């Protein structure tokens, strides 16, 4: 099995550490939404650990239901809005691009929240990942909107380092959409969490350059 509770737990610890590091290198308010992403991804992995524990018989069904809801809320309700908003606040991409991506994210969120509201929200062990179901045609409608919201503002941004972050995530989500559609949510979020170190490097560099500029 490629992914498991222990791997999600380990990823959660490591990525949460990256999140703390990212926030510690914030030098202006506009950086906070971007710096919050690694911490959010780290918490995300901790939440999914509980879902894994339930599939292994180590957590109750009620605990798993709450974890599934929180996991999907973060993945489908927060991330597609936070990413384009972060780039809009930092002016790391053209305003027209950022606003378009933000609107795409809002549309994806509306679709997914509608699906989550209808229920049921389920997750099961698909052998090497957790497969989530929110009851909407995600791969046909929600996924393209999600990709636009979470990848386009980064790829079209002004930072080479962050463009690499966006391009890597786009390649991975496209590959997963072809190979394992029911695992896109779980597997891509793991990958996005791991690549959060690029955000930390960017914020560290900005803090260093800011310090040099102020001397």
C-alpha cells in the first residue's frame, strides 16, 4: 500500500513544521494567505489519518464521519479559494488572472458544497489511497474548475519558484485524473502538501531580500 495512516501522520508532522516555518518568515500581511497553505496542508494530513484509522478498525465510525467532512471541507471548500486569493493579495499574478481563478474556485466550491450538503460523504480504502465520494460529477465539472483555481494563478505567476510549484502540481493532478480518478482528492493533496516546501523557500528568500533591502 503506497499510502496509509502512518504515512499521512508522518506527512502531517513534516508539513505542519513547514507551515510553522513559513508563517515565521512572513514579513508583511499580504504574505499570510500564502504562508497559511503549508500549515493547512499539514492539518489536512492529520485529519485524513483519522479516516485511515477507521478503515483499519482503530477509530469509530462517528470520528471517521467528522474527519471525512473536515477533510473534504478543507480540500474542496477552502483550498480552491485560498490559493487564488493568496496570489491576488501578493499581486504575484495579473489581477485579471487571479480574479478569474478565484471565480473558478468559487464555482467549484459551490458545486462541491452542494454535493456535500446532499450527502452522503464517504471514504473507503481503494488499495493504495482513500477514495472520497461527495455525490457530484467531480471529474467532469468540479475537477477542471478546481485545477484552474489551484494551478493557473501559480503557473501564470511572477515567481519562478512558485511557478515550479504550480507546474508540478498540475502534472500530478492531470496524471492522477487519468490513472485514478477516485483518488485525485487524496493523492493530489498529499503531493501538494509535500511540495509546500517550495512556498517556505520562497518566503525565506523574500524575508532575506527584505532584510537586505532595509539595511
